[in-house]
C-alpha cells in the first residue's frame, strides 16, 4: 500500500511528486508514479524535440521545482549560453530540461517510477485500487490524476480520409509512430497556425529550403502567452472562482485561451524564412484534395498545392482525457459539469483522497491549468491542504 499514487509522469505528475517529497509529505518508497513511458517527462521531451523548440513560451519562474527562482539559480551555474530570452526570461529548452533532470535526480523520482498503463481506478477497502492493463494492481491511500490531452490528436476530416487512402502521406506531428522527420520527402505541407506549426515550419524549412508550405486557417495571432497573464493570479482567477455556474466557467476558459497564437520572436523567424523564399505561408483552409501515385494536391480556395507529405500541427481534441475515467465517474458517482470535466473543491479533490491536475482541474484553476504554471499552482493547492 502506497501513501500516494500519481497517474501521469509528465510535467504535472513530476511537479506534484516533487512537491510532495520536498515538503516531507511522502518518502520515495511510499510514492508511486505510473506512466506508460520508461522515463519521466518522456512525451514532453519527444514532442518538443520533434519541433525543435528553442525557448519555452513560459517565463523562468515556471518549472517543476518548489522554489520559484530555482531555474534562474540553476542557469547561473550552467555552462549553457543564451539560456534565457527576453524580458520574461524564457528559458531555453535545453536549460529547462537539464533543470528538470537535476530536480528529478535530487528527489530520486525514478525510485518511485512504475512503467505501465492504467486500465481501471476504483475505491478499495483502505484506499484506491488501480489496475493496470497488464493485470497488476497498485493500492494507495491517495491518488492524483495528472494526465493530459496529448494522446487525443485532432485530425481534420479531409486528413482522416487521406490517411485512409495513403497512411504514409499524412501524419500528426505528435503521432507516436512518427519517428524521424528527415525521412519525409519534400515538398511538404504543414497544416496549422499556432506555435507548434510555426516551430515545425522553421525546422522543416531549414531541412528543405523552398519546399515547405505552411497552410493556416487564419492570419497569425500574435501573443506572448497563450492566455492573459492576469490568469496567473487573483486578478482573473478571483472573479473566475466567484462564478458558481460551471457552464459560464467553461465559456470563460474557452474565451481566455489565445488558441493558435504565436509569440513575436517565433513569428519573426517565420517571416524571415518567407522573405528568403525558404518557406511559403498560405492563409486558407484545405477544402479538398486530389491524390495520385506521386503527389497529393491540396485545394485551398482557388489554389492547389502539390506535396508529397502532409504534417498536421492541428493540436488536440479538448474532451476529457482518460478512457478509464468514465467508469470511475460512474462507480464513484463523481460530479462533473456539462462539459464532462470534474467539479472539484478548492484543494482539487474530486472526492476524499482523489485529486486532479492539468486539464481535469480546469474548472477550478482556469485556462492556465494545462500549463507549467497550472502544474505549480495545482501542486501548491494540494500540498497546502494536507
């Protein structure tokens, strides 16, 4: 029997695990972190490497450690150059990952690691019984669900049809089966208008200059962050929590998210590549395609673009994550809003000894819940309630 079991070993799972250990709430041998991957933060590292992200969008005070300035202090003793960018001191990806690795090492999180996929969670006699897909069961007094929506890839209908006919020609950039982008043959179309699409366009234009087309439904939306910074504190969160109607809360979250936006520095790189004719940018939506043995012709308004491969940077489906969560809700009679997401208390408890983080905490934390800042706030709320 563990004292704490964390489902999910990404940024959110590692943040709460680190907070629990550093605050002396649990020892490594009484903590279990269940994740499908062999290493902490594996999906985060793989996805950010795929698009060759240089700097995080979030400032240096957002990271997995307890102390706010931990990353800045770590940067002072690092051998990396150009490790922070701009007035918000956005860390380089390498520095951020090195810092995470150091914290994970210092708190010995790998000692608590259990590679596996959760199949069922139910209330047991003395706590929670978590059954894995391989049939093994883990028991714990407390459970934190720290899963994301990153497995729910959004694929437009036309791309689904193309994938059925020619599965190797169209892939979502975050598809686990997409390994080496260098093996993709140009010309290439990238679909999407947000920061992921922009990073990917910069990378692929570097690999295949003049043979990459970025197709996006709307003009570039320029924002430093993916929501108003007021959502980081009580300026926005205070009035948000005063709203008792959860449909209204969901509407506020949707409105607050600056979906499909790009920070200025990334946009500057994209425009530089366009000026040098290394990248083509098209505003419009793919309404149909023609597929033959050699090319796919993507029809956008009155134009057509011939490519060999299509890379989707179209984000994720925002529905509630976790296939097994539905059964948990039914068996434990857990409360959800009309959008399907949990209604939790201020400590992020869905019911006694069952906590949520990440997307599942959105209706309490707000639009930043999925972000690194949301991971920190969730961990602080949970730890301070104990």
